[in-house]
C-alpha cells in the first residue's frame, strides 16, 4: 500500500480493502448521490518500511481477494 512508517502505519495494522461501485445519479436533478462501495476483504501490514523510505508497506491477505490497482484501503475500525 502507498502508506508506511512515515504516516504512522505499524506492522500488524489491519486494513479493509474496498472498491468503488456504480455512481448513483438522481434522475430528477442529475445530481450525484454518491457511489456504492464493495468490501473485498482485509489485509495486514507485514513491513511498514517497504522500499526503505517509510512511504509504503507490504501486506498479507487476511481475507478476500481479487484486489487490483485503484482499490481503496481504509483502516479497520478498532473496537
């Protein structure tokens, strides 16, 4: 992922991977109402200093799959 130690990412952090879905448009006004979002799974940080500059992290798949460039990675809500 394109965030690492420099941004506070720690080894063991878990992230949710999502993909933006179809944009919803109001048929009367043509105004965007946002887009749906599909949850693809979760990843865990294994190296928060990938490349040696602290700007990227290597991750392992915890669940799900089918990840591609452009998918969105969000910090998993902590309970």
